[in-house]
């Protein structure tokens, strides 16, 4: 497939994530106020979209608490800066097996709930976008599996579509794109779809450029894709995504460092991405332009 560089690019900032990064940098936000403030600063720096998880304010552990999501989204909506809200729906699909000799019963850290509970915060907060991790995958941890069965994904996808919230398909490997296309074919998701290509997450698609282009070549031409990689390759993939015709994701969920020895903030990472995009000759899109391009609806949260 010949490359057609993007000339208009939106930037997503993944603000905090659900990993253990809160103990590795003081800039990773924990409380709803910290998460919202960091998202707002990222928006001021040029992010059109903020992708948000929530954490226990005391421990920093990932959480699914509705009150935390509501506080984060209310604070962002009440800010003087406009930004597109993107909430994770990836929580609630975690299995930690008991080990190779005794995999059952499952171990502490397992968090498996039904489809309705996994999207309860989406139904309450009504963001413009929420994520749909489009497959099951082994992660770097020995016995942890991110679990998203076809039945669960169909159920969650239908709920998102009925809510009027656009799913952002998180594709960690080519098979996830294969199933995403099936969901659109079945009418579970509306097309053209929005895809995030997640590169370099162990043990999904490695972040070499051959694999990246295999992922890009599996995205239908009328779909919109963005891409990211972890750690030191985050900014290299900002450039690669633009060159390949896509959009950009950066943020502390994926990378803690601005450069060697210098811990970043979300705003720092967005500013660096803006510089890359503009030096490549592309224009950075604002939030309202993204809504118009993706057919998003900005709504008030449910009462």
C-alpha cells in the first residue's frame, strides 16, 4: 500500500492508564482532580482528545468506581478548554491464573465482570468516545490474561452503539482488526470505525515498522486510525503514524520520559508531539474539528 501522509492530525493524550507507573513518576496523576487537571493541561498543549482511566486516590491502583469517573469527567467538562472525552472500557476483563501447576482457582488481581458493568461508567458519563479492546491477549506478567471474548465484545459493542458513544477499537494485533471488521459487518459497530493501533505492548504486535505497516494495511481505507508505541519509541511512532496516514497518541499511560533522565508531564509529551506533527508539514486539529470529522456528539452526562 502506498503511503499517503496525513496533512491534518489529531492528538490523543492517554493521561494515566491502569499500570503500575504511579510509583515510577510523581507526574502520573492519581486523584480525580489530578487526572482532570493533567487532562486539561494536555488539552491546552494541543491534545484534541483525552483518554482517561481512574485510580484509587490513596493507592494509585486502577479502579472502576463510578464516582471517580463522574468527578473526572465533570471537572474536565467544567474547564475553560474544550476537549473530546475518551473513557476506557477495558477494565473488568482481567484474569490472573493461579500458576502453571494449579491455574484454578484464579488468583488475587482477577477482575471479571459482565458487559453491562464494564460500560456502566460510560452510560453514566456519556463521553464522545470509549475504548473497546478487540481481543484477548497475554500481557508481560506471567499468568495475567486480558480477556475479551467474542460474545463479550459483541455485547459491549452493541451497548456502546446504542448509547451513541463511538467505540475506539484498541487493536493489539492483526487478529483484533480482523474481528473488528466482523463487528462492523454484523452491524454491532457502525462504520467507518475508529481504531487505535497499539504497538509494542507485550505480547501483542511488536513495534517494528514491518509489523506496524501490516497493521496499517489491515485498516479499511474509510476508517480512521491512530497509533502509539511504548517508552522510548513513543515519539518515533508519532512520526510514523503521520507518515502512514494516521493520527497520534502520546501520554503518561504509555511513556514516562521526555528524554533520557527527564520525567515528562502529559503536557510536555503533547507539546513534543505537536512539534513533530507541525515540522512534518501537517496541521494539528482541534476538538470541534475532530467531532465533525468522526461524527461525535458532545452531550451532558446522565442524571
